[in-house]
C-alpha cells in the first residue's frame, strides 16, 4: 500500500501542476480531519470501551469465585494457570485493545 501511494505521488508530479497537487492534498487533509472530528463528536470510541468492559466481565465470569488462589482446572504439571484457549484469546484481545 505504501509502495502504491509513493508511486502515485511520484507519477503525479509529471502529469499535474504543483497547484493541483497542493489543492488535492489540502482537500484530503480536510476530509480526513473532518472525519476524525466527526468520530470524536459522535463518541464512536465509547463502543471500544464497552467492548473491553464486556471482555473483562467474560473473564470474571470464566474464573468465578475461588476459595484458594489457584484458577479452576489448574494442573501444576501440564497447565499451571488453568486457562483454556478461549480465556487466553480473551486476555490477548484485551491486551491488544488496551495497547491501542
């Protein structure tokens, strides 16, 4: 994708005058800037927060309440954490979303 945009940028120098290139760049700047402002105003970001909260609730439900500190199904030799694949995937998705 980067290669294509660089190619188009270099080729456009030969076919379009600098005035039109700057005009197109300014229009694209305002379009994408307006889109970003619109997303902030309409609070599209809250949906991501809700999704993270749902993932946390799913993890809490998965582990439940334990009398001891070991997770359910913990096996010291094979699986010391007691986590199955679904729980590990939920945790990885949560970490990725929080990193963003």
